[in-house]
């Protein structure tokens, strides 16, 4: 930022490369400071410059690295004529923040517009696919550890993941906390989940069940009152049961039967861990 002020004071016109370099340098700062400075530069760019495709792409990439997908999406949506580099930045931002499905949907939209992907596009798409597959393995490991009663081990496993756990992984641990009556850990995991899913009815129900299971009736009542005040309620389902759902139910019963033996659970955990280790060791 000081460099940028020096450029302004010397009456030199700031160009695209200047803004791109400044935004890139902010990513090495503390996230709070980086976001404050980045938004200041963004405001200056909008006020004093005609935003080029390179500048908007740099903004999307910056906000994506900061985890601010709302701002990244706003910049992306404001682009009238979106070029491949802007699409790449948005796809990468989504993949980086655990929105793999949205990243792949964004790629499909890009292709539907008739744009030709390049090497950077494919790297972003492959990253999204790989991360989605890894997250599936992590979720299974957490679920299996939780069902085996190894709750603290499951939580430590989540904290050691190379990327932030999504709602599926955290939800698996919260379900295990409910199953085993782990009040303290369940409450901790619930707070993480509710930050990303503040209006998710099921998460509140899980937490309420943990409270009632531990006979914390006052906590459960307070939670229900908070839900009513916030207008959070169950959304009724109207979809008919499909053949795929029936098959899924059958498969779920088979999994429950398979995991009735604790030794089989341990083997399944080891298999999942081996898959994860192989995925990281492969070039």
C-alpha cells in the first residue's frame, strides 16, 4: 500500500500491472488486514480507473484467496463480456473454498457460452475434482472413527486435513457426538457448522438432541426458542420416493450390517487412510 501511495505522490499514472501486483502482495498479510487494504484498492480502482479484464480477474482471484466468494461473485457477475481468464479465476476460487460442485457447474456454463478452455481452466477443474474425491474419503474416515467412538481422534483428524472441512465432514462428526452423547465436543462442532449453515434446521435438531441426551433441558429449550425467534423451521418434503432412493436405503442397511463388527470398521478406516496417503504421494 505504501508503494501505491508513493506512485500516486510522484504523479505517475498507475497501470494494470501496479494493481495486480498490489493485490497479489496482500495475500501474504493477515486476512483481516489484507481484506481491508484489498477493498480500499478495489474502491480506488472503481473510482479512478476503467476496470480491464486483467484487473477484474485479479480482484476475483484476490477475493477467492481470502475466502470471500460473495465479493468474488459480485465482481465476476458485473463483467459484461466475460473472457476465459475471468472464468478461470472464478472456477479456481470456488474450488479453493470447497465449492467443488459449483466450480464444475461454472465450467459447464463457460462451455455453454462457447468459450474454449485453456490449460489453466483444466488445472482448476482437475483440482476441484481431486478435492471433491479427497473430501469424500475424509468424510468416510471421520464417520467411521465417530461410529467407533473415537471422537477426539476424529476431531484431531479433521484439524490435520490440508484444507478446511466442509459441512459433510463436520456433520458426520456431529452425528457421532449425538450418538455417543459427547456434549462438549458436539457443541464445539455445532458452532463451526452453524457459522457456515446458520439456517440449517437439521443442525439445530442435532444439537438439541445432544442437549437432551445429556439432560441439559434448559439448553435445549433455549435453542428451540432461538430457532423460533430466527424463523428457522423444517422445510416439508414433497418429493416422491424414487427407485434410486429405495436402492440407497438398501445399501445403507447393508453398510450398517457390514459395520456391526468393530474389526471390520477398523479395516475400512485403514483402507480409507491408505487411499488418502496414496493420493498425496502420487505425482
